[in-house]
């Protein structure tokens, strides 16, 4: 059997043109996907059943037992943390928010250690963006800034930019210029028309210089800015101003380097300025396939995209205080539910030391670095493979993932709903 | 079987010609019935004002741009928050509340049906997701066609039937209700950073004009026999002198439908401006209202501005950019491929600002100068003119000259020379308010036959009981009582259950969504049209099979089937 138009549950591109060939309820071939997506579809070794830590060993337990364990753990916690959410479908994320509200917990998603600063910048100056198809059909200038799609979002270039067909471009490959801005010559820089190499930490200064040039203040620019020559800056500013439609895609190379959210703010203000001359948009290269969905769900249900603290009944948001890393580092948190992410692979050591000291339950199909910190792990169906559900692409377009295999695994939504029902009964 | 009997209600039910009659209302299984058994639960309305549940015929509550308004505005989220309590979830937000916040606050004001004013088809799934978390109202979505490439091409080719066919396919696919045109042609031009100034400017590349788009889509809408008319946000919103453009747009509209209007023009306050610039900016509510008075085929809503902080959000991307250049606050924009766009900026409307004061006056003037309340419905284009929680104040302003004068004394002193408001004596009565907030909305949306906006046997049992004795309160003098009364129902009944009582929501609720599926002949089925499919495959970034909104997204689906004349 071949499943057509399957949706890839890997990165924020959320490619929905995947063909998956299934034989005997196993994926045997994947067409159209990139290397990353193909690996996900072909599957790793899945955990068979829930496990409970028993001294130095793992004991198999039933779903009922595991769900009961998690519900009891969260109900008896004083400052529970519900973290992750970017690797699951929206319906499960909604249950998570209700749960956090019920137990007066903190719910946070992976954006607090990823594009969180980008969101802070947007909250200060807004976000001139568009869907990916607008760029595909119109953009004659695309700038990748601190992002390396060839490695991280491999089909971004072929579906939406460099190699994509565009309605308003006669010969899209020739008529569309691509600029890469980075601290090193990446694979993506190799296929660009222009490469701007910035000294590490110099993004803010380069953005300010470009803003000044766009405003006509070339005279104020020194001969080089963070290693970039004035001549190149002027050339690039002119390319931007003379483009019919320009689009900037930035990654963690801009968001998580020196200056952090100020970099993004400066970039957005450059784009707002360019809109006085031509049409320009800017967007983040979101990582997980549904990290944006987690921001969306949190926002319509609580008012905030991440880092929401219900400890006083109301939804309270103060990144740096109500975000997972901070709550763990301050050793406030006394129980954690992890869904659809792997904090042990990404969090600072101090956080992990605390995570090792408190009860942790994880919902994840696979053993991962966080497994080592768990008291219980509950394997679930993989959204987009054996579970359906909603995901939001990096540009906000929601797509319903397809089920390509049928298995007996419960979905995240099913496990969480049962957990939530137990918690509602008890409280 | 659940039964409810509302006793001693002072009923105003304009669609049935009932005006202030004290009567009982019998309810069984969520519907109004002739009578119920003795076992029915009784609600004693004690002579209080009782009306069909409120219907907001144009509000922005759910979907991509609304949620982005929340996302970018933690300061607004902080400005209105309540904890989880009883059946109520926590809420946040003042001008753009969370979905629960919208739902509870509307319910407490007696509103039971809401029309989301603008949904981009590509992002429809998002709107429907938020609808399911708006549990205490039935919902429906205006679907945006202003910059739809297929439609622009069909208009260029003079093929109105194909326009209708594309609308039919899209509405069915995205489970949309009405046809919305927001700055027709302008949203496509904006994807090049351009705009159209009025109805005669050609759209870049497509070479059709807004006038052609409006005319053709109006015709197509009637070919499909849709319940609602075309819902138009005119070109050139918010600019001085734009009233001529608005009149020009109205002038395009023939009378094509016996049951309802042929054009619903929304938030007309923003389109009724005179002057050649901000310096001589003035009200042109009189020519607009006079024109509407002569044209039964047109219904408008106010788009009233109220003073204070709010968030503006619209599919009209270029307008928001212009507003950003005036206000210099944060600005978001979101263009949607092959379809439309949107923009968002926060604003503060100030009494000390002359332009804002004039805007405030114009909305009221439109409502007072339009003779028939069926032709001018009460809205703020929530949250663009003001958050919907301001409706009770607007009702009181329309019912009391004294209140208007008191407020007028606090606005910019030069306002008087720019607006006719101080000279208008009219005070609306309870019946007219009932028309503007429910019955008129039901008729304009074409949902009265589906049991909305009235309390006849067979209708949905959506009832609002306000703690107001209309025989005792003089709205002209006691306007504060009017504001208080409309701010909080004694009971809000939705689908036969008491869902809100004195400010508290009592049940979780479950929303129903109305949508339209026009039946078209095989040769007009765009799902099988080779040219449509080919363009979709080449230029959208979502596969055609993944585009339609699945049934899973509708908690309660109320599909309206129509027979198209193609």
C-alpha cells in the first residue's frame, strides 16, 4: 500500500507531499522526504510498553498503572512542570494546558530554549511575515541569516526558495537571488549568490548598519562592520531595496547568539523599514514540526506562547522566571511531565541535576537521553506515523497529519486525556 | 428529555412581531416548543427583558490573525485575567481575550451566536480549532475571497459561473459560511507592497478592478443561493474622503434577493470619512445613511469606535501598514498565498484626539440616521473599534440623547464643527436595540430559518434574560441602568440550558458551527477541474488533498446545503 500526501513530522517545513510505501504494517520506502524525514518514517526501535524505574532496573508496567502513576505524581506536586510539547499534535497540547491549569502547574514548551527570544522581539515590535507560498511565488530575493537549511530544513530550498518554481518568476532559479549571512561558510552559503561573513557576535552591528544605509545614512558607516566591508553592505542594502519581494529567514544563529532577542528586534525593524521602499517579510526557521502549534495552542488557551505559570490560578507569563530552565535551575520544580521533547539532551547541567532528584514521567515513543532521568516512560503513537492530529507549519499553516500505520499504541492525546480524567476525579 | 419553562418573561422578539409582551417560553431538548410538561424546570423571569440570544454579525474572535494579536501582546493578556473557577477555565486578555475569555464574556452579555469576520481559507483549520474552544456560542466564518487567484482570473475571463464554482468548492472545503471581500484586490496588490485606492484601480498583473470583483462575486453569491449575502469591507478603509469610494461601491449593487440584502457592508464607520486630509477630516455619515435609506438591498454594521486601548486586526494588510506609519507602534503582517493577507497593530483611541472623536461620533450617527434598524447592526468590528464588552455602553448611547451629550462634552472641542451628532435627537427604543443585536443579525446572515434570532416553536432555545424592567427604566435618563442591565444577564440560555447566571458561566458547553455546501453540477466541480487542480499543485505549498478541513474539527457540524444555478 502507498500512502500519498503524508505529512512529515520532523521539522517546521511540515512537508505534506510525502509518499510512504507500507508492507505488512511496516514502512518499506519513503519518497519525496529528505534524509531527516525518511529516517523518522523508517522508524527507530520503539519502546514496547510503559516502564517503571525499580532501583537500578526497569520494570514493565501497564498503561493503566503508568497513567495512574503520572496522575498521582502531578496531583501531589507543589510546583509541577509540564514541558516539551513541540513533538506532539495540537489536540494533546490542549489537554496539557487544561492539566496545568487544574494542578496550578507551569507549562512550557521547547521554544523557551529555542526561538523564545524571537518571540520576545515580536512582542516588542511585531512580525511582518507571510506564508511560505507567498515567498515561493514572488520572492526575487531570499536571505538566510544564521540558518543553514541544507542541514536543518533540507527541503526549504526546494519547496519554497532557491529551487522552487514561482508564479511570478519566469526562470525562478536564475531570477531569484539568495544571500546567506553567517559566521562560517556553511553548505547553504555554497549555493548562495552572495555570502556575508560576520565575525561571531557581530549580527546586531551589521543589522544596524544595514538599517542606516536603507535610511540613506551611508556616510555614518565605518569601512568595516563586524568584518563586513562597507562596500558589501551597501551592495546588499541596494539589492534589498531594488528587490520586488524580499524574504528573510533567520535561525538560531541570530536568535541564540550575542544580543539574542535584540538581534531579532533589529532584524524586524530593518524589515519594517524596507517595507517603506518595497515588499519584505521575515520569518523564523522553526525547528520541531509542531513547535509553532504549541505556541498557537498555548496562546489561544492561555494568552501566552510559552512559559505559563498557573500557580496563582491565573495564567502568568514571565520568561526567565516561568520557563522550564529557570524553574529547574532554581530547584523549585518538584515533579515533571515531559511530552514530545528531550530536555536531557539540551538543558544545562544544573537543570539536569535537579531533574535527577525529582519524579519524572515522560511520554515518548523512543528511549532518549531523558529516559535516564525518568521514573516512568510511556511509549505513545508517533504523530504522522501511527497517530493523526494537527500540526502548525513554521508559517502558521495548520495541516492534519495522516496515519500511515495502524498500531496499538495510544496517542499522546489519549494518554493525557486519561491522565486528566483521573486528575479531575481526584480534585 | 430535558424541559425548561421560562415564566413571566417580558419578551421582545422582532422577527415574530412581539414587542414587550409578558409570556412564558417553553423549551424541550434545546428547542423552543409550544408547551412543556409539569415536570419542566422553571426559570422565573419576573417580568425581565427577554430576547433571543444575541448575534454578533461581525466580530474577530478566532483564527490566525486573532491569535497573533494575542501572541504579540502580553501587555493585553495581562490586562484582563481571571482564574479557573467552577466550570470556567482561566482567561486572559482585554481587547483580544483568549477563546474562553471571549466565550464567557459574550455569554454573560447574552450572546449565543458569533460570526467570525474573516477567515483565510488556507488557515481555516486554525479558526475551527479555536471555535471548538469557544464553547458557549454557535459560530460561523466569513471566508476571504478578495485576492483569490482563481477568482481574479475567472473575473478577467468574464466567467461568473466559474467564480461561483470556485467559491462553492472553497466554502465546502474549508467549512466556511459566508463570502467575505476585504479591500477587494488590495490584498493581492499588497503582496507587492502596493494597494488599490478605490474601485476603479486595476489589480497588478490580474488587471481586474475592485468594482469588477465586487459585482462579479455578488452575482456568484446569488447564483449559489447562499444564506448570507456578500460581506464587504470596502476599499480605502480609514482614509479621509473615503466616503465617495464607499458610495461608489454601494452603487454597484443591484437588488437580487427577496429574502435579505444583496450586500452586507461591514464597519461602515471606518468608510464614512470626509475631508481631503487629516486637517479637514470630518463625518460623512449623512450621505452614507441617506444612501442606505434608499437601498433596501444594503445592510451595514456600525463598526463603532469607543475610547481606550484596543488592537486592530484585519485582512486589509496595506491599511494596517499605513496605520503603523501613523502610530509607530508594533506592526504585524501576514500575507497568505493565492488568497489574501492580514495585519495587526495596537491602538489607543483618545477623547483628546480630534480624529478619534470624530470617528466615535460617526458610528453613532450611522445608527441614528439609518431609518430602519434592520439595515444598521450594532458592532464595533470587535476588537477594531473597541472590544465587544463595550456594547452595553453603545446601546445606552443610542437610547439616550442625554448620555450622548454628556459624553460629547468630554471629547475634542473641535468635534462639534465636523459632525452632525449633536443635532440628532433620535433615541432608539428597546425594540430597535433588539433588532440591531439579534433579529437583524439573524435576517442579514440568513439564519432565521435555521432557528436563530427568534423564539418561535422550532427555533434553537437561545435566550437572553436581562435584569431590566422596560416598563420601569427610562433609558433616556437612566442610562447607567441600561449599561448595567446589558452588561450581565440574569440568565443566558443556550440550546435549552442555563449557561450563564449573573456573570458566572455554569457549564462547559459545546459549540456548533454553521457552514455551507453549495451543490454544483459535475462540470463546475473544481475538485475535478484539470486547470484548477494543476494551478493548485504548482502554486500552493499545501497539497490539494490536505487542504480541506476534516469533519474532526467541528464539534457539532451544521451543514447548510444549497442548490446552485449553474
